[in-house]
C-alpha cells in the first residue's frame, strides 16, 4: 500500500501563489507517474499536471505558463507550484500516484485551494 499526504492548500488572492506538496510513503516502487487532479463544485474532474519517474511532465492547457510540477526523489514528494492564480483555479486538488508496473493507483485526501479577493 502507498499512502499520500497532501499539504499546502489555502485561500489566496487572484494573482497569488501557492505550492502544494504530496508526500508518498509505504510500498513505493521506482517506476511511477504522479500528478494532480482538481475538482470544482459542479464541474468534472480535471487532470492538472503529471510527472513520471523519468521526469517527463505534462500540464493541462488551462495552467500552462502558470503552474509547474516537480519532484524530490529523496523525499518521495511531488510539488505543484501554482503562480498567477485565478478564481477559476478554485477547487479541491487531489494528488495521485500510479505504479506503472501493477497499475495500482493511490490517492491523497485532497486539499482545498480557494482563489478569491
């Protein structure tokens, strides 16, 4: 089993920044993809960003140029740096980690991001 613990959400004004963290523990393998989904009330879940164990990254068009995903292997942690936040970025953000060998997916508990003046 893999456990994911998220942190870093909160309330920020438009144009502000936040950094989300997702720390993995447990039965961690070395071939994986990690990323962030978000879901706003009344909207479909959206894949925001992914990063693989080979350092390949992908960002949704809606956040390109504003968000960055990175990882710290020593800490088994993935980060989502969010700059230039907009009200439409308001959502619960969920971290996930997929074992690319077994396909097993672990989820974080979710963290609320609210962008409002």
